[in-house]
C-alpha cells in the first residue's frame, strides 16, 4: 500500500532520504550489492542469561535458539553497560556508552537527528540497505516542526523503510493500548504473534505490505535488508499483563505449568519476610520495590513469573523458527547474519532485590549469539569468553556489511572474535547507572574477568541529568563501594572493599574506573534535545 504524504516538510524529508539512498545505491556495483549480507537483530527485553536450553535452563524448550547457538558464536561474558531499557537500547543503536549518548528515562532528552544519522540502522540505510523495525522502541529521537521531541516527533517512524512498531511498552496485548493503533488490524492479539505478522509481512518480497507504514509497496528483491525485531517480553510489563484469555495460544496458558515446583530459585534468593539486612545500606538504597517487580517478594510469586518468562521466551523461539524458514524459502538464509541478545538482565530476588539497574551480574549480564552463515566456509568460533557488550553490536554489523561507520563509536567490532583472529581485547567492562527515578542510586563500576568494583553516590546530591553525568568527573566522591572476587565468589556475596589484603586491587580499580568515566564521557557536549529544564 502507498501512503499519501501531504505535509511539505515530510515530503521534502522523504525526497532527501530517497535521493541519499539512490546515490548510495549507485556507488555499489551489482556484485557488491549481492554479496553484502542481510542483518537481523532480535532483542529480548529483561532476559537473563541461563534462560535457554543451551544456556543451562533444564526446563525451557528453545530448539531454534539452541540451534542458532550451535551454528553461531556464543558470547559467554556479554554485558549491558547500562542495565535499563532506554539507555541500553540507545547504546545498541549508537555504539556509544550512556555517558556519551546522554539518553535515559530521567534525562528528559531525545537524540538529535544528527546523532541519529550515525546509528547503525541509518548508516546501513544510507549505504543502500532496506531497513525495517518491528516491535518496541524505547529510544526518544528527534524534534519535528511543531517542536515535539522524542516519541512524539515522528522522526524515527518516518526514517525506516518499514515500520511496524510502538513507542514505550507494548504489554502482552498491544491492541489494548490506543497509542499502539498501528497494530489494530493484526489478526493476533498477543504481542509475540503480532510482531510475527509484521516480520512475515516484511520478509515477503512479492506481496504488498499489509501491516505497518512504508514508503514502498513491498520489500525490493535483491536489495540487502536490515531488520530490527524488538520484543517487550519477558519484561514484567509484558508478562505481568498476561490474562490467560481464551484466544491465547496454549503456549501462554498451560506450557510449563506442570513443572512449576521444579523451578529452582537462585541460591542467593531471599524472600521479603526473610530479609535481615539489606545488600547495600539504606542510605544508598532503601530496598523499596517498584510494583512491576514485587513478585520477587515470595517464592510462589517468583515461580509464577518464571513460568510466564519461559512461555514468552518460547514464543520468541517460535518466531525465530518461522523467520529462519522464510529465509530458507527465499534463498537468502546463507547470506543473513542474525544477532540475538537482550537489552539487559534481571534480578530474580537475589539478596531480596527485584528489577534491574543494579550492577550485579544477574542485572548486567545478557545472552548474546552472533550467527554468520558465511563462517561455515572457515573455522567457526563456537564460544568466546572475552568481555563484550551491547556497545559492540553496531560496529560489528557495520564491519560485517562493509559499511563505513562513525569514528565516534566507542564499541569494538566483534569480527576478530567471530573469526578467531588474534586481537588485543579489552580487559574490563565499564558499567554505569544514571537512572535515579524509582529510588535507584547512581552507580558506576568496572568488571574484569576476576574482579568487580562498584561505587554508589548520594541521592541527596542528585541534580539534573546533564550535571550528574559529570559529577564524579568533577570530584564527587562515592558514599559506598563494593569489591567482589568473581573467581572465588561468582554470586557476589562477600564485599571485600574493607579487606586490607585487597586494598591495592580496590585502588587500582578506582583509578581505572575514573579513567574510563572520562574516556567514555568525552569532552563534547551531549548531542541531544533537552526539555523540562
């Protein structure tokens, strides 16, 4: 279907983008265009590591994800450098740490069009790729002629060749939300299946687009494509809104329920009634739960939520299987790179904590699989134990597609690790939290293979986001610190910060943290629109 555009500025935007595409396409020879791989990024929401069959879960059935892991490269030490939806998803798009891109729930900012043009989807589009977006968007971008910013600007919606997505949370039943009118004509009612319809529609090059918004009638054959599939499950907003409706698939009504009492809780799980002392002092975090994650308060509540998480992850697995069948049917499976990961992890009641944001491993660790079918022609690396992060995905996809990237990107291409090439790799991951809503404290830290150092800041000194990101650089001191020996204490139980024998290690990590904060912040002002000052 064609869309009539009456707004002159929108028409001018379309003409400019189309011209940019034509110019980029003309610079590619037919051979180059055909050889460039398609790329698909599948992003789960709030998905912990260890939640798939190949990853150690004894109950869940994820045959397609298991096969993707067997065929691809599994990164066993992958991290979200900011364990919250908006900053983490923005990091994936930009290849920048939050300290540099400046986008969070409490930042009251949106990315400028200039910054957005440097994200990997827009760079691929400029290089001649047909780009599509299906699912949840949680990155505010742009400003329109009426002065509306972020989710209300329409900039992101118009920038993709195919757009079948909603801003903010989708819930389990996206059509129930008026703001997600784009899904109103979907045949399904449940989130995964609605997104499945969008993916199927995007993938079919011979049929007119039935769903979403597009400037073209259908996906052009022979043109490389880049597709983002972003879920809002197993996030609590998705799993918490499941109602076991009669129209739901049996998968979402009965799967795994007979195994409810076989679900093992984390060894460090503490029910609310059994908490005798907080993991961190009350002056740092008072331990109050936000309503979305209060299911961790009781073992029964957590097990029920685990069932729903397994059901929706199996739904994602089902979608992956159908997608791969479409790729095979169209003869493009052998030239399509697939990345599977999550925006961050999730606390399952470890130390009595729920939600994410904290820099403990259950919160910051993410599953990550990169499958490049072309690797079958060389020695494939089955697993990498190097320290990698979501910030590395954008530069990786740009290198795999032969696309020039932005020199500003702070991530590292994973291609040498995928190919088993000798490379000098990082020895630590910088972690941060700047989300101060919902009572969370500011945090920053460094994780090496063996050690983790975390520092917390005084909530009484919280300022506007634009000042907070520079506070520690400008000399603000932490009010609490943690040091964990992950080799001997992988569950992060024993804080060694005051142990004299580890004082030198703590001091070295303090200095390394200070250096990384400055490096990833940079010296340039944030490339954002800020409102509400």
